[in-house]
C-alpha cells in the first residue's frame, strides 16, 4: 500500500520536472531571439547620392511655399550654429532639403520661372507674380527671410525634388498654357537647381534619408 508521503514525493518530482522543462523552453526561446538578425534597411543604389560627406546628417522636409522657405532658413541656422558653436565648417555637415508637394517649384531654375512664373505663382497662391525663383532672391518678404538657394548650395546642401509633384505640375501647366504635358515635364526635369536630385516621390526621400541616418525636421 502506497503511503501518503510516497505520493507527495512523486508529485514533487513531477512538478520539479515540469518547471525544469519550462525553464529549458524559455532558455531556448531566448537564445533564438538573441540569434535573430537585427533588421536593417535595404539601401537602394538610386539613393546613393544621399551618402554625402559629413560628421552630422540633417534632412529638412517641406510641403508648402512657406515650409520651403522655413527649410532654407532653418538649414542656414544649422550651418551657422555648427560653425559658431562647434567650430565645424559646412563641409562637416550633410544637409538634404526635401521640396515636395507645394514647395516643389522652388527646385526649378529661373529658366522655368521666367517662362511659367505666372502659372506657378497662381498654383502657389502667391500675392504677386514671380518671374524668377523667389527663393533665389531677397526682399520678397517671404518665409526664407532672405536666405537664398544659392547660399545653401554654396554651403553644400542638396535637394530632393519630388518626381510625383513634378509630373502633376507639368500637367497643371499644360492645362493653363495649352501646352504638351510631356514636353513641359522634360523642361522641368532639365532645369533643376544645382545639387538637386529628382526622386520618385518626396515622401520616399524622407523615408530613405532617415534610413541612412539623417535626423528629421518637418518645416511645414
């Protein structure tokens, strides 16, 4: 006849084996988790231009006329603060300014603005017509506060110009001028500002730049 003490002993052994199995399972699961590869983004060669030299990387994203001006102003402040506060020359900084949606036309040269300034000014709801890129000049009272594209280009800033918006703008201009959208699109692409890169979409450039280690600031 089995005594009560024998039954208690067997239950203790079985319970102990259960805890041991659970511990081994948890340990194995933890080991598998530790061995799992860390996620890394796939870096597409199309974005290789983003590998700019510099100790610090910053990307400014803009979607409106005012936001485009703010991006120029803040980028200039970033260059100035690093020079005055840290003794870093512009060459030590990698800066990308994304011009997408309604800030896209600032990525076109004066050649485009001279021809389509009336239409572009209307698209951007400017109070006055600009027959030259307004952010490459001063005295307009716009959001760039006198900071020009040329100044930032000289500092080494690069620009991501939205390809989707450029396509839309070409159709908009064609509708206003009764021109050919394909021909106008070729004009726009052929007349990007220096250090500019036509990207499939500005929002894609925002994503790809962050995957390459750029800090992010949305400027409006």
